[in-house]
């Protein structure tokens, strides 16, 4: 009888675990990209080719940046008069002002860094987990 009880308890925990996992998969934001996709309105007309996917918000770039960075701390961040540039391990989140708020551009770092290099220059580190010493292979030695 005790084996049967443990089996029932094990099955109950497995079902609860599966429900929690399913909820997290369908309703969770597990990355900065997922957070932006869930929170802001898609604006396909503002995409930059296939590389930078656009979203919009009625809030200012600084307000949007605060929302994003409160949820996901960036590896590097650069702010100037043109916008807010957030670097994560694999993605960038670039928040630019528009007349009615902000446009939020999601892009892989492999294409974002060359696109925004003239703006972020050496302010964005390069590579996973780097901070301000970036710049590419061999730098900081």
C-alpha cells in the first residue's frame, strides 16, 4: 500500500510540474526579447530589413528603457540624445524616440553592433559577459 501512495504522490507532483512548466512557456518572458515581444505593440512597418524587428510604445525612450532594464539587466547600456542602446548576450534592444513615444528595435548582436558602432563605439563591450573592456578579439590584453 505504501508503494501505491508514493506512486500517486509522484504522479500528482509530475502533473503539477507539467502545468507550471506549460504556464511558464506560454505566458512567461524568458529573455529581453521575450519581454519586449510580450509588452509592446508590434510595428512591422518600422522593421529594418529582416534584422531589426520593431515594436512601439507611447512612453518615452527613458521610460521604456527603465521597464526593460528593471526586468532584464543589460550587459552594457549607452544613452545619448538619439536614444537608448541596450546590449545583452545575444540581442540588442535599441529604443529611439518617435513623435508618439518610442520605437523599440530588437536585433541580434551580430548585426546590431556593426549597425550602431558609430553611435555606441567603445561604450558597448563585445562578447558574452564582457563589460566595458570590449572591442573584439585580442582587446584588453
